[in-house]
C-alpha cells in the first residue's frame, strides 16, 4: 500500500521525511502545532499523521524503510500526537466512565448497561432499509480501513494479559482469523464482500477516502493496543465491539439481501451474527471479568476502552449519515479525481 495523501502541513512533511530518510526539526515543530488542534478527533492532518506512524507497526509502506518503525525521533513525534489524541478520547469517553463506574456492579453488567444507554444514530438501520448501491459502496470503502486488517489491533493485547482473560482473548481472536483457514479470516471475508461491489480490497487502498472521524476509530485501536499501560482499555474496546456486532450485522446482511446480493456479499455479516453472539459472553465474563478480578486497578480502563469504541463509532456513523442526508458523498474527494 502507498503512503496516504497528506492533508496538511504535518502529514505532508512527515511523508516527505519518511521517504527521504531524515526527520527534520521543522517536522517536529509541526507536530507540536498539530497537537494543539482544538478538535483532535476530527483533525484530518493529525489523524493522517497518526495513521502513518501506526501503520509502520503493521504492514508498513513499500517506499519507507522498515527501520523507521522504531526510530527514536519518530516515536517522539508520535508521542506528542498521542498525548493530544488520548486527552481528547478521555474528554469524549469519561462521561460514560463516570456514569457506570459509580454503579456498584460487576464490569460485565456495567458494560451491558453502557451499550443499552447508547441512543446514537443507527447507521445499520439505514443500511438495512434505505441505502442504495452507491451508499453501500461508500460504506464498504470506509469500513475497509479497519475490516481489511480486522482483529490485528486487538491482538497486541495477547502477550500483555494472563490466565483466563488471555485464553478468552485468544479464543475470540482465533475465530477472527478464521480458525486457521485463510479464506475464513474475517478480513478475507470482507475483501470478498468488497469485490461484489467491484471495490479494490487491497489493504489500505481507501485510506485517502476516509474522513478524520473514520480514521480516528482505527487510530484509537492502535493507540490502545500498542501501549501496555492501556491493556485494560484495549480489552474493553474489543468487548464493546463484540457486544454491539450481532444485531447490526444482521441488519447489514438484510440490507445486502434487499439489494439482491448473494452469499459472497452476505457471508461476512452472517459470520458475525453467529460468531459474535458467542463472543459477547466470552468477552464480558471470561475476558473482561477475569481481567478485572486479576487486576482490579484496570477496571476504569476497561470502561474507558469500551466508551471509546462506543463514542467514536457514533461519531463516525453520524458523519456518514450527515453527508448522505445533505445529498453529498461520505467519501473525501480523491486528489486528482473530480468530486
């Protein structure tokens, strides 16, 4: 996959430096400026720069030397951006955490109550009942930013937890990776779905089309997964995803069938309806419950990670629906391509 197209002074300088082999002092100064953004979760320049830094820990870029992954100066630049990003995540998620941490309940009941209280706009209902082929193609394009690397960010947590919580996480992730069958990996099933709409299913192919709110959902997973101190949060994040997957996946599959799509298109969501109904209880009780029992100090972090997942998905969905309601495309215009 190529480097993403810059969206501001920082991402422009960063892409240049990664390809020329030297991080300039002026780029570090630009990171300080980007970190001062009043809206970090919706700032395109900041989110693209973070995505670029994080991708070096996944598959990297053909034009970038792999040694950049652990370059001390680049890690320092990333830390500046992460501080602003994490603070914004806390601002968005902490009202949820305070509300449910005050309840004298187990973490499984707290997470269940958090999901029940979510009254954000339902993107899945729109896709089930009203979305046409064009909107479906846009939806899949934006979802591909995560689903073509599905499960990878949460897998960072496996070596960082122990006991029953680790075993539960591995059980969930094994299903995400197809139980040993490459064609059953959820990322592969999503690629199969994309091809039914004649979309490019290459990893990272559609990053340039994703607005900041969508990139933030993926960057948050990477932030939580790559820092051991946030291991409780990445576990809570995964649990929330598993808890909120079954019903929306059923609606997504229904929307595809409404358009006359066959098994190649619906298999990805049908698989999630079946698997995540089981994963929900494994994630709640065996993973989150066991982690909090073993490390009680991580209880607030589990709630924080779940709230981050809930809040960012709501914001990304609202951004997509807002554009469609206004009669516009939800995709960012591609450079050199008419809007």
